[in-house]
C-alpha cells in the first residue's frame, strides 16, 4: 500500500470520526432554545391571512424540567383576549389538559389541536425534541433564514418515538456553528407538509442567545402566517403542585 493511499485512508478515518452525531446536534439545539432550569415567559401569538392581522392571543408560560427524564412540563395561563383570560393548559409528559374556570372542568386535549392560526397547542409548550424524536443527519445545506440571511446548516430528519408527540416527522435545519435552530418543516403521518417555521430574533436571555420569535407558515396556503413572540423571560420557581391536574382549579397567578 503506497503512502498516498495510506494518507487518504487516514484522512477519511479522521473525517468519519469528526462527523457530528445527529442526536447530539439535536440535543445541543434544544439547549439553545430551552433554558436549563425552571423559568417563565410570555408568549404572544398573532395570526395573519393575506397580510392582514385577523386574531391575537397571549399566554403566560411556566416551565420546569422533569428530574426523571429531562422533558419539560408546562403550565400555561391565558392572558388575553379577555374572553379567555384565566383559562389554563397543562402539559405533563405527553398528556395535555385544558381547564376552563367557568365550567371548573379539565379535559384532555391533543397537542396537534389548533390554538391560534397555524400554531398548535404543542407549539407553545417547552419541548426537548431529542427526547421525543430520533434524529438522522441528512447532510449540510446552505439555506436562507427567516431574515433572508444565508446560513450553513446541518439538516436533520426527525421521526417520532411515540404517537403522543405533536408531529409525526420534522425536518430541522441547525447552524453548524452554534447549534441555533433556523428552519423546520413539520409533517403529518400521511407525509403531507403541515407547516414551515423560521426561528429568528435571537437575543441574550437567561444566559444564552435564544430565539425570541417564530414565524409559522401554513403548509397549504403560504399567505396564512402566525408569529409567536417570546418576552419577559425570567428564572422562577415552578412549584410541583402547579403541574398536577388536580391542582388546576386552585391555581392563582402570583
């Protein structure tokens, strides 16, 4: 075996060792999007059709990671519109419940169910994708992000580990430097495209540059757009009681 061939084989071996692991890339992107301990924030949603605003809503979100598996559990309190103020949504594992103080009943809901515009219930709760999806590296691509800036990204294909997650499959583009999520496509079990999302407006919050805005575009009609804006980030203790279904009728915002 000549020296040139040996050198080429050594180079290929080193490149193979350096190739990133898809599940690690996904976990690193989770760490960029999600703080590492209990926190709160406000999520504002605005829906547009044909360029005109047609609905809006806001929720206070309180999230805490489960010490057993690292997945976030969240309590969401509707702030506005006024007709919805005080209503609650609870995510514990893959179970979601909706509580209406008027009826004093908590009912199970689906994470796929529409919340506002193109945003589903599962889009506003804090999620570690690496725990719910298996990732495969589909290569590297140059894409345009939500601000039409060129980004060199890893392209990941995610498949659901179980039927309880929001989406059957996801394509996710993550910066090769910094692991910032830039773009995602979400698919139904049939293979149809449900929506495309762009993560943008990265700002320094809770110790890390994180996306503070997500633009969601309908998979069938690109003129139907929903914008999620995150604000008022704060470290806060989220009591275990808040994350129990039986406690929902007794919850009072602090």
